[in-house]
């Protein structure tokens, strides 16, 4: 019995190029208040293009209908729970959208005089301070555009420090449970990557680590809680082992939603970390971005932070461009400011105690789901979980149904799937992160759906394998898409 | 299933040698494990290959697998038809979907590889 | 819920954390505030910024009107609050829009394929350079001094630890165009990429064909950068490039003090597998209907890890959607007309001043400040509620006496006349 959803009609819609017809327009421009210029003369005839071949021509009503119809083909947080593990798909408060559009902020040009940018700079200063307090760190750069960009920045900072100490070293250690961006970022920073196996409880194996940390290891990148949702109980020891050998501890803050207000990475030995404002701090994911990936560091790494740095001189804020140890710029201008505004609004709305409550609710929701689904799905790691829980499909796989199939069937019940087949250390993983913004009603109906699917698999596995049935698009042929790539529209 | 005149590796490549002329491919077991193959990345003719080192890769939608050279040698020809029809690797991995032809540095090396019978019991045990 | 979890208070859920890691106090942050107070706070911050000023700043970030449909579309929760479209069956809206975006970027740039977006123009440059180095197997990169200075800084940060030596070549002092002789003399057998920008940082339209000829003759790829996307409404597409790396801020993305914007990388078909970033492809569903999905993802970090083409994961989907709506609203005719208005305004202003360079320009140009310094001129202008041009000394010491001025369709004739009065 599917309680949450029923089918409804959705509109068909052609591509823009197919519904285009010559002469239609959706724009208005004012009359020119200066003389027109002949482009061929001003730019040189050889530099002026013919028409933009294939570009759409449609009316305003057609344009709004086009995008509205398309939008209804998406699932979204606004429709319901989005339990994607490690993605922290929480409600995106609309107040954030409103304040990000405040005119003096949204229309501030990055090169306008600093004297006319004090408001923007104060927003950045306040956010830097709040994030430093939340992380227990000494300094924050807001420049990186996303999590992976923050990782790259953080590893470059470590390299700069070690270089200054005489040897940048060659290797970064990364647990096999890590997100793929970790090794990719380390590689761009010029490091070799050595994978370390997780222990039986899903954590870092201390004795293995002790052996691996040699004089050529620059850092360990850990995600804490790790991708199983398990807190690294030995984290203080881990930091000690690294520090003893002159190596650094990098923390991927993708899972900070489990820690805010409860524990601070800076207090448990982390030297540098990034945050994903589009996860923990509620800025919308927008179908894939934009995000922001601020990096927080201990004092010893501060001299190396990207240029420019915000600094206060009495009542005025200014940017400091003359920093001789800086790793340089990682992005033009100062960061994804519009995303920073949203994150600060979120922090202000919650305040200190509110942020801690949010963390407790996030963990409560995840533990509740674990208890409810444990009788039906295999739980490969028994350690206490925090904000997310990872099951495996091993019971269902015996009947030929894999995690990807269960995920697709979940769509028929009106939910977005959980994260499928990640982390890779769990064969056939179902990674579930409810976040704090789901209430008991929505979570109970998710649990009902998961239990119902477990029963369906026992009675009719074939049916589950062919799901979804209620979507306007059935299973998509990804194989043909990859074998014969069609990456743009072309006229027939 | 597995031709007797081929030799096999633990990484699921096969090699067929005639004197110093060899042909390399991936096994039926390998294509089954990978699922639908969508792309094959092969080296240029003239490239030296080293036993146990990657000579290229095979991709499915969500995985990339290295192809390891079973023996030492030099590439003399690549199977151009796979660029347009990688799906052949799923249907005929031991025949039309060979990957590269090589000149073996030392034809004796194939003696160290598995026979068809050994390979069959090897993949049996792996399952 | 607590009962199901086997605890009596939520605090017990954290009992397994070692004492030494716990924060035994509340965060030192003010208590939560209401919506009303938050709006007030940000309004008050905004009041300490430039409000009600006319501005002649460009230099990579442009003041163009944002058609109202843009916010209407991107405010829809279905676009705003959805994740990356990995589950194709329930993400066809985002996927279809990205496919349209990729198509329009190809139409604009003359390239065969475009990705679903990069963080911004500045980070698209090093990504394009790394791509060219992979494709050619040659590590050296030559970049024109007339490429946006901050983009060049980002390139040098990325290149430093990848054994990717970066060298610069100059511009002709009289015209502001690429110094092709300098480029030719600096080319060598190890150079895998030549990077130019058009219109360049000084607003001048570059000789893409000539640069391509030099790059190709030496076995390097040509990367063409753009920061002013509106120029593509009028300018010949850079089809001689091998890779185009650009910034779409001009397409309905508010300046927002420097971000978020959206970058793109577009290229020729043969380099698809070297390309970073997400790609959407067309296919069918099991009923045979047209459908779209993310494709060729084996290039990406979540599969290839340290061997990936890039570490990029999150991109700028919603911002790319703004650009998509913008391109749809203006369309074939509108984008041209918009570009013509920009051209007319900038040339009106330039006609009253003396541009420093003789090269053909689009909507930006450099002027030498006569008698006074650019900073002094700007100070005078501020009193008239006008933000003048960007003084160039910060980036180009040899141009310390000059500023970069920009005029768009939003620039008013009266403000231009007021500027001229102070400047002249």
C-alpha cells in the first residue's frame, strides 16, 4: 500500500529548439539613448558573426511554460524526504533566498571601492568568526567554491607549511571509505595517494596507521564521522600519531551535520578542514550547485591562506593582498558570496543552542531509522551511528534484488532514493541520511516504504527489479548514452 | 568456454601466441563482471608494454578497469573496430573483440600463464 | 522516537563519544533570531554598500539587466531544492535543462561539446590547461598577459604542483592586442597550451585565428577564454580554438560581490574524454521515450578517484539554469540586439574620451587619466554618486596612469556625460 503518493498527469514538452519559430521573442530592450553603431565598422567585418545558428526563438509565455513543465519532472526537498547519505539534503529556508537578493549585496561589484563594500565585508567577517567557533579553529578562508575546491586548498596549505619546514613530503593517506574527491584533490596538489583499509569497526586502524605514517607522509585525510556515519573514537590518538611524525590531520567536513555544537574538530586534533555550506548550513543544492567550501585552519597554517585576506583596521575592513607565504588565489574575487550570505542567515536563525539542537535531531532521526529497519535490512557495521546509517543489500541480493533496485522502487513510494553503493567498503550499500528537518510523520512513512519493499522482494523480486512504475520516465538506458554519446541537440 | 590454445592471467586477460606474434584480449569472465562495456582505451601502435603493467582500460557505465599486459612486448596493431562497437567485448571477447596484437619480447613467457583448465578452476574458486 | 532508540534523552545518543572530544559548553554564538530580524540585519549591511550609484566597472563582472523570468524559474523548489541528477527517472527537469544549456553553449562558441558548468571562469582556466596538457602530453602553458589577472593568479596556484610550467606573453603597447611575435618566440616543443582571452581584459577583440595558427603549428592546443558572454551575440565564435573556457556571469547572474557565477568548458569532439565536469547525454527509457542522463562519468572523481580528469564534484547547476533562461528569453535576435546596445553605449563613451589602445573593442576600453591619477578621478566621481573605472596599476604597473571603463545596456547617457566632464 503506497500512502504518500498517487499518479498525476504531467505535461509533455519539446526541447527549446524544437518549439522555436522565427520572429518570436520573449525580451524587451529600451530604446537606445545613444547613436547606434555599425558593428562591422566598430569590430571589423571579419569579427562579426552571422546569426547564432539554432538559438531558440520563443515567446514569453512559451518560455515560462517550458521551464515550469520541466520543473515538474524533478523530485525536490520541497516534495519530501531526500535521504541521500553524505549529501545532507535538509530543508532550504526561504529567508536565505530573500536576504541573498538584498539589493546592496546582490548587486555589489567585487571591484567597487572597499569604502562602499563594508557591509559585504562585515558579512564575511561574521561568517568567518562563526565558522571558526563552530569548528574550534583559528582562521577561516571563504574563497573555495565547493567541497572539493576546499580540499584542494587545504592540501595546498599543508604542502606550503611542510615546504617551509624544508620538505613537502610525497604522500597523502586516505581511508578506503573516503569520498572520491579526496584522492582527486590530493593528486592535483601534487601528492601520491595511499589508501588505508578500514578496521573491522569501520574506523582507522591505529596499528596500521602507525606503520604507514613515515617521514614521507604529509597528511591523513579523514571524514569524521566517517562515511558509515560512525564517529572515529580514536581521533585524538590518530592526530597524535600524525603529529609525532610531523604530518598533519585533514578533516573532510562533509559530515559536520553530526557534530555542530557537540564536538569541535579543532579540539580533537584536526589541523585543517573544509565545510560544505550547501550541506551543513542549508544553502540549496540547486540540482548540483552552487556551493561553497570554506576552509578552517589552526594558527600555524594561517600565513598560507589564499590571497586576499580580510583584515580589520579599527572600524574599517580591508583586503590584504600582500601575503608573502600565501598559496595564492584559488578563485577570482573573494568566494561564492551569495552562498555565504545564506549560510550566515542560517546560523543567525538558529543561534548557538539552535545549531546544537539541529545536530541532536539529525542524529535522533538516523538512529530511529536504524532501529526501525534493522529487522529488515542487514547492518554490516554495528558501531553506534550518528547522522546517517549504512545498510547492505546482502539479504535481498540472495533473491536477486540489489541496492539500486530497492532505490528505484523507493521512487514509486514518493521518496528520493538513499545513496546507492557508497561507501565502497560496504558491498551493496544503502546509505541513509534523514537530516534534522524531517519530522516523525515523514520518517515513519519512509520506514513504512522500506519495510514494504523488503516484503515485496520476498514475494515478487522481479517486480522490484523493474521499478520504477509511477514515474513519467522509466529506467533510463545509461549504456547507450555512454556508448554513443549525444551531448547536444542538432536539427534532424 | 575458454579456448585451450589461449593462456590466461589472474587479472582476466588472455593471450594467444604464435611464435613471437601475440594477440591479447579480456576473458568472458571479465566482461561478465564488468557488465555492459561502453568504452575501450587502447595504446598506440609501437608502444612497449611491460608484463603486469597497465596497457589500457575498459569502461562500463560506472567502473573503469585496467587491462594488464600478460607479457612483455610491443604493440603492432590495435582493434580499431572497438571504438565504434565496444559492445562486441560483451558478445565475443575471445574472438572478434580481441584488443591488441603484439610482438612478444620473449615467447617463452606465456608458459608462466594459466592454461584454460587452470583458469576455469581459478574463476570457479573466485566465485 | 526516543523509546524506539532505547534512550531517554537525545544526549544519550552521543554517549559513545569519548569525553575528550566533547564540547562541554554551548557555542559562543548569539541566540537565534527571527526572520524579521534577519532581513533587518542584511538590509543594514546592504546600506553600508554602494546603493544608488552609477558604475563603470566591468573587468570580468558586468552589470546587465536580469530578465524577471530568471528568478521566477530558479525560485521553483523543483529546481532550487533538488540534488545533482543522478536518479534520472526523477530528475528529467534538471537534465533536460542542462542538455539545452550544453547545446546553447556549443551554438554560441562554435564548439562540439560543452560541459554542465564549472565553478566560474577563473577556475575553468586551470581546468582547461590541465585538459590540454593531458591531450597533448606536453606540460608547458603559455598565457597572454591580457587574460584577466585574477584568472592568471588562479592558474599559477593550480599549476605549481603539477609540473606544469606557466609562462606569459605580452600585448602590443599601441593596439592592446596580442603580441603575436612574442608568442611565436616563446613557443617551443614542450608547450601544450596557449591561452588567450577575447575580448581581452582591456576589452579588445583578439586575433583568434592567428593565435590558433601559431599554437597548432607547434603542436599545442589553443584555449580561448571569455569573461563577457554578451559579446558572443555579435562576435564571430572562437571556432578555431580547441578549448573554450568562459564565465557566464553576464547571463543574468547578479554580481553578488564576486560569486556564485558559472564557468564553462567547451571543446572539440575528439577531446571529450579529457574534459572535466559533468555531462548530460540523450538516450531513451525502457519504453523507448527520449530521456536524458548524466554520462561519461568514468572521467570523474567518484569513479576514477586520483586518476580523474578533475576533482570537481559540486558545480553551478542553478546558476547555469539562470544562464539558460537568460539565453531563452533573449534568443537568437535578442542576444544580438543586446550586444549591439552594449557596443553602441561603449562607443558613445569612448568617442568622448581617448581610448589608450587602438584595437577594436566591445563594451570596455582603457583610458589614460590626463593630469590626475585614476584614483583621484574616481574620488571626484564618487561625490557625484558615480563609481568610475578600474585603475589598472594594481594589475599592470605600466598602466598605472590608466583605468578600464565599461558601458552596458544599463549605462545611462546622462551618467556617461557626467563621467566625461570629470575625466576630460
